[in-house]
């Protein structure tokens, strides 16, 4: 069926072609990299609670494993399409490559709505999925992880099924496991800390002392909170954070010129990241409309919550003091806004580089699982720092040298690394 | 009591008198029955027999306690222990063969009022004579027997014959009843002789061949039933021939026992019998030795249905069901826990009727159904509905009855004052002492005072939540506790006159009925934790699920709303907290499948009673559970632990409450206890027996599950069922569907926001799709709240792959009244809809309706062109979105058809929903017409002084067939009056025609005119009072002349 309108896969391919053009990749390489190398489409029969059997459709798409075994999530989504999964698998390849970890890109899923399934049915579905694909995944082939509507429980069912089939302990077959059973420490911190490691390096490049830097953060979830924690630890000042207020059904930003006290704010925050408005005001925070977060006179903006947060409509609200924007959320800046920021000479550290801390930590989890030896949190975070710092400098250097945006430089590095690996293997 | 009423014998206590008399008859029968069994007993010597007989006599007299008896025969005396000769005596000679052989004497030990024969009744004379007669015969028989020992007389009389002999002398009415019973009995056994005998006396042949047949609509000729008396003898002879004597004997014994139900039967049939009287009657009957009484099944039915009607409701559906489960004896304990004016005739009201019936049904089925075992009911007390009148009259507050006719604003203004007046008023002593009994009985437990409205019950209107239910902590000394209970009751009474219920009644045309308010008082089920008191959990369960969160859940699967603590938070909708929803038949299909959702939509607060302050408080549930983890029973059933992105059931003993991230999920309650099984059986049993979907409120004290309330689900808030209108023309239908329909109505919609399916699918970037969400958000804030609906492709609130539906969040749509998801076939497949799952529970709590629409399926329609070819209001409402006008269409319903609004009627029971454009309501049309009349009517020519509007058109409640009630203050001549009437008549006919065109309904005399003259006003004619009384509400319509 001819698709009009938006298609994620088409978009991913267009993006690839643009970078391939810049990298002057030959046609063969392009032919290899613009589509997935392997696709598995299979049916999963599941006996439902009422005794009937229902057939579900499952996927696993392995885009490229030249650099190492594929890595990527498993999504449970009722409207899953192969194209979406293809696009996501490709992005995984680039993401692993940009931080230079020895993994390729993959993605999988099942067309289903967990809302319509009991837990037992979901377990059967997970085990069914593994039975269909067991031979083509594994610690040295393809390592799934949680994604949309799947969690650590699903991962454990899958791991258990895999180990049953192969009769051995293979904790490295899957990541996103709980710490008691093959998970890695430092996982909650990974994305937020990774972001700030990169920010620290970027500030060095812009000759700004992080200890004197000020930042405004959108969001107060996991990423935002750990980013703020480390940033403050480095001596920086966060003047504002924002969150969604369920009761008033709108977002608020909380401002304190002297800088927020993370600990006191966390105390008055519920587990969904919503700050208690009254209590915050009592503590001397100014409660403003959510969108105000980007108007503050600060050095750094961290959009860590929503997609399309900075658009052409509000990009001009950004204070001229802002030197750097580091994207914790996925796709927080629209392309038009990106253009405006470039003109304003604001450094934008793109999402796929900035929030790669998560995937690095997944890689560490897999490494630890494979060697059946688990590191301390400090060790995990230390190694994370190395990876992020290194990745940033590679991208920064190229961007500076070629006078391209960081986003483009990051893609160039990622794609060229994958192309190089293919070449070394003699595939092309 | 008996004596008192007898002395005061006045015209209206005639029935009391008859009742007492009847009781005396019963005593006689007891006596006679005893006598016959003694004389029949061959094992007794004459002396023993006579001694037994004298003991039987006093109870048959009016004052058994002060009655003594003596029999003297042949110089031998037999007397009662208390025997003493006094001047108040009744004497009868014992005669044998015309010779006096002895004497029977009855004495009263005290002076008593003068009656028929001194202090004795005429009937007692008859009885004493009958007894001495019997004694004479008995002595005679004995002597013969002694003379011819062992010789048997073939003619020896059966005991029942002896009874008949006695009855002939003493009680012809009872005899007649016995005769009738015997006749029926024989008739039923197809005794030929009786048939022919009856045929002769009372021809039953109604066929046209009968000579007496007078035609189908003519009464049958009357037969002289007195003739039955004449054939009494024959009937018993037939009986004697055809039936063995033992059987007749048994029958007689049985009938005599059954006859003892008569006073109760007659009392129960008495319309509005006073509370005290029927209570006494029930107690008297049931305190008798069970062996001495049997209740004929027809009497049983008559008595219980009468009592059900008397105390519960006249509604045939209820009576029909209740009579299978409620027995007359149940009323003994029920009335023992009833408080009300002793001479009043109040009822219990809907709430009590509901829960009492549920209790009976469940208890009856406990034997058969293992799952129902252990289900409990809180200790309850009942206050009859007339107590409120009693209270109002006692305090001279009668003016409150007029409150309901005041303007709503006025009611609202006066309510706080009224409430204080009520709280400062006093109850009659009799009632206060009743309340004291409640306090004593429920000592140590908090109490809930629930209103139990009669209107709710009789008219099926959902008054739930309209009247107050109040908690009383019931702490302190007895006087303090009594005081706070009285206070709460007065406040509940005052709420009867509150603006909301009155407005609600006005809307439903129930304003003119007096609101009798029964009260149900229950102990609060629960436990003490710290200084708090609360149930471990509570909630409400529905036998039909009106909130299907998955297509796999059917209405029949039911639904439970469950919270920790008092069930109030589950019964009501509370701001930003959520109850746990679960379907008892599909517990595994959770509303919230993802861990994040389960956490987000878990209850965070609980309602508890603070025993220190006596108030209800809302406390942080997790804090309370953590603090009192060790005292809280079944904590493990309530919570899960959030850990590593999963929710795990608590590790029993290893649980460290202070350190754990506890989330209320009730996981273990669902998985490891039989709670859901129990609820399932309760719901479906009650639904089956009551014959309608039910909702049940429940609570648990950690050990037992208590059922607190039960009512038809259609009476629950927001679940009233409305039928789908049938006569809507095709061009006015927007859509109709028959898939996954729940019950609800969305009416008076002014705007339809439609995200055009094709256009949304053609959007080329995520940004554009996000933009649509932004537009929806802004519309949500701009459009009038709850006056618009949202229709759009696929899944509202998509995340990730937002091509599937507009990526809104709950906050972007929270003012809509209905969310429609349209699944249009794309090539081969129909996309699955979200069933609102992204924010399902927010929708439920905000009472936003959800409806999936499958326009490509047969019998489902979607008239999209209605939305595509109207003017798009988008750019009038919001600026800067011209580019998206082809995607988002905002249609004003009044543009489609002038003055119309959109109505969406969803009938889950029938599985149908229809959205259609509705003509301006009947009221506006009528108001317009009234103004026209006032404009056109020449008041001077017709002698009209002024014009008033009353009734439904004035109240704004007019329906399609409602009259327009006009009062015309007329001051002219007869001739003018004739002319006026003719003019109005003609006008009325015109309106009838117009209305028929509008509604298709044929009305006759839509315009209802009442003429009032000055004379009427003087006479206070009922219509005239409308304009003279300050309590009546009329609207004066300005006439032409007044305009000039």
C-alpha cells in the first residue's frame, strides 16, 4: 500500500543518504547500509486465559552487525509496523557507533497491546517470541532490551526461556535486567550523568568554567534529576526545573535565582516527578508557566522532557545568554528551530549523542553479564565518563574542522565507523 | 393497650375493637381445641380430665391473670390454684338428662369495667355455656362407659365433630370459615357429591348455555351464600363419608392452628397500620409456641406482601422479588431495630429496601454457594420516613415544605440557615429514646447515617449523592454520642431541602411529591489503627461494566472500584486520585498494564475517621500504611513494592515497610484471596435474583467482607439508562454504532471537533502531527467546557508512532465530554483502537465518555459529510492555524440545523449508540409561543387582566408533549369569556399542529388554559392560589396593554 504522509523509515533513509553524500560513500556501501541486513518476521501462537489460541505477529530486525552483535529494544505496540522497526534498528546502529561501543543495531517487537493481555498471556508471548528467534539472537549475535511497553519482567521471562532452550546460564542474552539478576549498577544515573560528562567537555571547549555555569532544565524526571545532580556536584547552578502538574493539567517551571536545592525539591516530588506546587512556593521557588524554562538568563539549556519542545515559535524566547543546548530528550528541537539556533551560534549537542549514556550502560551490563562479574557503581560511571568524553571530543573535533553542526558530525562519525567495519571485514 | 383502646372505643377505633374481639375468638378456639383433646383422651380419669379442663378456661377469658374457675360435680370440686369467690362471677349449670348435676363458675379476682354481663363479654357467656354443655355430655358418656365397660359405641363422635358442635353454639363465623375450607378441600379432591351440591347452591357454569347467563359484559347473578350455612351440615356429612376420620381430624387441627394467623393477617392488610400496632401483632404471633401455629402458605404470602408494601415499597417489581426472600418473621427483628413515631405509618426508603433484600438473597443462598459463606452485613438500624414529618411538625417547622417552590438561588441562600434551624430543633422524646437504643447497641463503633429516600425507590431516579450521608465517630459518653447522632440526623434531614436535590427533583418532575426520607443507620465496618478508624478497604462493585478498557472485557464481566480505607473515595469521584479498577470476571485484564501506569493510577490517599477529632480525614495512604505497617491487617494484600521498574508482591515477613517503595495495587488480594470470587458471586447472584444490573457497596475489616448497600445499577451516578430515540431522520444522524457501547448520555453539545481522518494520515512530519495536538489543546481551553466532543482517527493520545492518532495528553482533552475514536478500514485491516487506554482512568474519573466507532462495519454509520461541508469555526476561535483548517474542523451544531444541539445517547444494555442533532428543546419553543400569544391577544377586547405561566413550561422542564399551562386572570363579561375561549381554542389547535410537525407527536389541547376570576381569588380556588400564594411559583407574561 502506497503510504502518503510521514514514514519513519523513509526519513531515516533520507537522513542516511544525506550523510552518505557528505562522506562520499560508494553505492555498494550505501546499498548495504540503507537497509537492514536481516529481518525476521514470525508468528507467535499464544494460548490465552480463556483457552483459545491467538496468533501474534513478531519481528526482529538486525540492521547491521559489522561492529559487533546487534543491540536494541523489543516493543509491544498494537500499531507496530515493520517500517518503524527498521528505522529504529538503523538509528541503533548509528547510536552504538557514535559512542564507539562494539555493537550493531537491531530492534524488535510484537504487534499487541499489553492493555488487553493478562500477565500470564504476556509471559507466554515473551517466551513464544524467544522460541521463534532463539537461534538468531544471543550474547554474541543480538541482545534485546526493554522498550515501549516492556519492562524488566518481560526481559527476565525472555532470558529464562532462552536459557531453557540452550540449557545454560546466558545472562548476556538480554539487558535491562534488575540488579539482583544480572543487571548493572549505575543504570538510573547513566543517561543524566552521561549528559553532564559531555556538557563538561563542551564547556571546556567554550572556555566556560562549569563551576560558574548556570543552567535551566526542562523536566524533573530521571534524566533531568541525575543531570542536575552531577551538574550541581561540579559546582554549576541550576536555576529552574519544570514538571507536569497532574492536578492543574499543565506544566510549571520552578525558578530560584540562587539555584535549586535538589535534595529539598526531590523531597517534595512525587514518584511521577511532579513537584508539590504549594510546598515549592513555601521553599521560595517561583512557580511560572512551564514554557518559561527557556527564557531564563543562563548559559545552558537542557531540554530533558518533551519532543518538539523548542520550535520556531518559541526559539526566539531563548535568552541571548544561552551558549549551549544539550538535548536529553529525544527530538526536542524542530529542524526550523535548529536553523535559528545555528544562526545565533548556540552550540546544540544533539540528542543521539547527548543521551547515549543509556545505551553505553546497557553495553556495560552485557559485558558484566558475559563475564559473570559485576562492577561497583563507581566503576560503571567511571567507564561511562571515558566513553562519553571520548565520543564528544571526536564529534567536536570533526564539527570544528569541517564547520558542520555537531548533529551532522556525529552522524558522519557513526556512519563512517560502521562503513569502515564493513570494509575491514571485506564485505564491501 | 387492648383495654385502653376498648375503653376509648370511638368511631375510628372500630377496627381496633374488631381486632380485639378477634383475638378473644382465637382464645376461645384454643380453649375448645384443648377441651376436645382432653375429653377424647381415654387414658384420663374423669377427675384428671376435669382438673385439666379448669386450667384451660382462664386463658380463654379476657383477663387470664385474674380469672379463676371451679367445677363442682356431685359434691366434688375442681378448681384453679388461685381460686377465690368474688362478687364478679359467671355461672353455668352442668346438665345431664335434664338434671343439674353440677356447676361451672368463673370469677374475676378484681373489678373490671362493665361489659355485656357484668365485666364479662357476651361471647364469654356463650363459651361458658358451651363448656358446661360439653361437660354434661362428657360426664354422661363416662357414666355410660363405666356402666358398660369396654362397650364401644359406633356412634362415638369424632373430636372434630365435637368442635363443630361447640362452634355451632359459640362461634358461627369461625364455623362458616371452617365450612368454606372443608368445601374447598372436598372440591379440590373432586368429590362428586360436593360438586353437585355446590352446583345446586352456587352454579359455576358461566357458559352461554346457562339460563342465567346475561351476556359477556353483564355481572353474573348473585347467589345467596347464606345458603352455605344451610348446607353446612350436609357438607360435613359428605366429608365424613368420603374422608377417613383421622384425616378430617388432622385437617381440622391444622385449620384451627392456621386460624391463629388471622389477627396478624388482618392487621397486615390494614392500610398504613401504625408501627407500634403491627410490631405488637408480629411479636405476639411469633412469640407463640411454633408447634401451636402454622401459617397457611396463602396467608404467609398475603402477610409478607402486605408487610413488604407497608414498609418497603408498593413497586410491583420489588414486591414480586422480595416475597420470595423475605418472610413475615423477618419483620420481627427488622421492626425491633426500627425507630419511628409509634402511630406513624412511614416506610424505610430505597436504600434500606435495597440492602435488606440483598441481605436476604445472599443469606438464603449461602447454604448452596460456598463462595458466599462468611459474607456479612453491618449492624443496622432503621428510621421510618415519617419521622422527618414528625420532627418538622414537632418543631413547628412546617414552612420548610414550601422551600422547594422557591427560586433555586433562594434555596441555596437559605440552606445554611435551614440546616442550623434543623440542628437546633428537638426530636419528640419517643424518638430520642429510640436513638438512645441505637447508641447503646452500636457502642464502640463509628456510625454512618445514610439517607434512604422514598422517591429514589419509587421512581427509579438516581438520587445517589444528592442527599447527605454522614459519619459519626460515636465517641464520648452516652449523652455526647446521642447528641452527635441527633445532630447528624437533623443535618441529613435538612439536606432534603437542599438546592441540589430539589433542582434534581424539579428536572424530573418529582417536585410535587413530598420527600419522605427514611434513614439507614449502620455501624462503620473497620479497624482501629493508631487514632484512626477505617475499613481495610472499601468500594463499590457493578454487575455490568460500563467502562470497558479493553475489547476483551464485556459488560457482563462487571467492575469493581476499590480503595484502601473508607469506600467514599471509590463511590465518589475525587480530583486527582484514583481507585483501583478491576473486573471480577476478567481480573487479569488490568486497566493499567504498564508499571508506570499502574503506579500513576494507584490510590494515594485514604479517607479515615479520626477518633480524636471525630472528623473524617483524608490522609496520605502510603504514609499511614508505613507508620502503622505492623498494626494494619492484610497489608500484604493491599500493596506491591516498586523495584527495578517492576511491581512485585510484598515478600511477607521480609517486608521492610519503611524502606520499600510501596504502591497500592491490591495484587495479593486479587491473586491470593477469594475476594474477587466472592464479589463475582455476590454481583451475579443479586443481578439474577433482582433481575436488573446492580451496584453493591462493600467494605472489609480485614477478616470479613461486608455488603453495605445494594441498588439497581441504573440508579448509580452517571449510569442512568436512556433509550435511543427511534424517530430521528437520517439527515440528522451524525453516527450510530453497535460495538463496545457503554451506557451514558452526552447532551446539549454545541461544538464538534473533528480531526479529518484522511488529512491527518497525509500529514508529512511529526511536527505537524504535534501541531494538531497543540490545536486540540488550545480548543480544549477555548471551547465551552463539556459542550464539545472530540472525534478523530485511531488512538487519541498516541505516543511514539503518532501517525496512529493525535498525540494529545490527558490535559489536552480534559474539557471534552466525549472522545470518539474512529477506526476506518485501511486496505485490508481495521486499526485497533486504544479504548482510551492512554488515559483511560482519567476519563473514568472525570466522567468523560468514550466511544469507538467502526464506520465500515455493517449497521454502523458515520455521516462524515455533515462535518465536512459546514463552516469551519477553527479560525474564528483560534488564530494562526489557517494552514490546518483542512485537518481540524470545528463545527458549531447550531450551524448545521438552526438552533440544534448534538445529543449522543449510548445504551450499553442494548449495545447501541446514536449521535444526532436535536431540535431546539421543547421549552424554548413553548416560551416563544407564549410570548406570541401575549403579543396577539387583545386583552381589552377579551377582558383579560393578566396572563400567567405555570407548570413545566414555566419550570423549564417541558417535554415534547407537555402542555402549556396558562392562567388567565379574567375580568370581563360572559360574552367576552366565550370569545376569549374560542380565540384560545383556535390558537391551541394551531399549536398542536405546529408541535406535530416539530416532534411527530399528536397532542390534543397543548394549550391548557385556566380562567380565574376575582371570585375565584376570593374563594381561594386552587388555580387562583397559584397567583395569590407566595409559595407558588408563576411567571407573569406581559400583555400588550401593559406594554403600551
